[in-house]
């Protein structure tokens, strides 16, 4: 299910809870609306509001941290790819075929990670990059002097580093948000909005205020979910670092 669909469900639950509270107000006995009852309910809801705000803040913070790590990993990977190409270029003309394979692989990876809208979802599985021929080509280089030996050793290290980073990006991207935790958070927020609806006067201004509050909270939840899927959705990580790397490859 998409983040937009989940957000709409959450919004419906939260705003619907406030309308339910207004309905319950008409059904409750008068003595349940006493000042003492209101004060007790406000204290209880204050605790729920604090827990909900704390959990939502932690979830957004964790999602933002994950997003930043993924974005930093993409930039670092692109930089290592450019450096690998320069190492191969300095190795000599014998590395021309290896550099061509490197550029082909990087273009293929970029197209799978950031596909066109008509091409479907982002594919992050590193096995689809078919990088084995590149590793084999680097290993097959036959150094003729100490300098070429050093370049080959560095190229092998960089190639394995890039491969390891691809797997890290894949595993981090697959670590999605917890659906049970989202359900619990939505339940807490629904309780809050029910209590507000019970004590709120029934007029257009109050309805608009509750609507906007529900929309704001849902927006925060939507932001959290979008940050957890950095290679798709509205907040997709930019492919500019890879485009820059491709532009520099083979030069």
C-alpha cells in the first residue's frame, strides 16, 4: 500500500475520531461533563499527547537519519566510482575495456535505482548490476611495473568497496517503518481527537480547526513514511551524484 493511501486512512481515523467525540457528547449524561471530569480527562489526555508527540518526533528523527545516511552513501559511492575510473585511467591504455565495463555497469545501476515513471519501481538489488565481469576484468589486468601493480591493487580495493556500499544501500533501504508502531500511534492520536471532540462546541470554526490539526499530524506521519523510502516517492534521493559520475567516466 502506498504512503498516500496509508496517510489517507490515518487522516480518516483521526478526524473521524473527533466527529465521533462530538457525537458521544450528545449521548453522555450531564454529570459526565462536570468540571472535575473535564480536568481529569485533560490530565489523562495530556499524558497521551506527550507520548504521541515523543514517539512521532523519534520516528521522524530516525527516518531523517536513515534518509541522510542513504543520500550520503550515494554521494560517497559516486565519488569512489569516479576515483576508480581515474585509477584505471592512470594504469594505462590496457584498462580501456575495464573502464568501458565500469561505465556500462554504472549506467545500468543508475537506471535501475532511478527508473523512469513508466518503467516501474526502483530496483536496488545489487545482483542485478551484474558486476562480476567488472571484477574479473580488473583482476585479469597484468601489471608490467610496480606502478601498475599499485594501481591494480587500489582498483581492486575500490571495486570491492563500491560493491559493499551497494549492499549496504540495499539493506538500509529495505529496513522499512514498523506498521504495528504506526497503528499504535494512530490509536493514541484518535483517543486525543475523541476527547477534543467531546468537549468542543459544534460549529464550523471548531470543525475547521480539528480538520487542520488532523491534516497537520497526518502530514507528519506522511513525511516519516516518505523518508523511509528514499528511492521512491516525493522525497526521492537525487541521482545527480551518479549522473556526475557517469559524465566523468571514460574521460
